[in-house]
């Protein structure tokens, strides 16, 4: 599958955004003492990581 330069740029932007979100969510999870809040942040971080990995797969 060939993608245009614009599509590639957009894909890289999305990957970067999901990587940043994952890092922030993991940091927030590490800062809370509430186990339910920690679990919510950790699940959200994992979702961001999964999406980032899926987007990376498009780069082939």
C-alpha cells in the first residue's frame, strides 16, 4: 500500500500524539493513590499504546 506524503505526515503526527498520551497517562497512574483511578489511567495508557502500535503497522 502506497501512502502520500500528507498521509505519512498525518500518520506520524497521530503516532506521536498517542505515544505522548501513553506516557502522560502512565505518569498520572503512578502519581495517584486511588486504585480505581490508577486502573483507569493504566487502561487508557494501554489503549493509547495499542492504537500507536496499530498505526505503526501501517508504516510497514
